[in-house]
C-alpha cells in the first residue's frame, strides 16, 4: 500500500493505492488516525485500491469513529469497485459517507 496526503480547499485528502491488507493496514491506520487527529475534515480517496480486507476496513471504521467523536467530517471518495464490494458485503456502505468524486464530496461539504 502506498499513500499520499495532500490539502485541497482546507481538507486533508488521503489517497490510498494498492492493497490494504493485514500487512499494510497498521500503516493505513496510523496515517488515517494522524490525519483525523488534526481535527479537520478528511476525505479518503479509494480509487486506486486493488484489494482491501477486514483489517483495512477496521482501520477505516476506527478513523471514521474517531472523526465523529471529534465532530469532524470523514468521507470516502471514488471508492474502487473492489473496495465498494467489500464495504457493501459488510453493509458499511450505509454507514460511511461515500462520494463518487472529490468534487461531489466538496459540493456536499459546502
């Protein structure tokens, strides 16, 4: 898994690439929680995720819960088909705010 963090319009955008699995999910968790810990809106760009397992999903859930506790917005953006299937199987697509694109997420943020 690779990640890139950038700021766009005051929002932290985390782009995750590759596999988010048992080996890489601790790093994903750390990155997600550090960004959420800055008390800012966080969008996670999941367009380049090739594979995600339950440990990767658990990292997303923990970051989402932490953001909510802090009163901050956390959303998934451009979720790859593979990752979306996993979220749907776990019925988490009903829990996470999911946007088709960054522009859609920003429009909803306005």
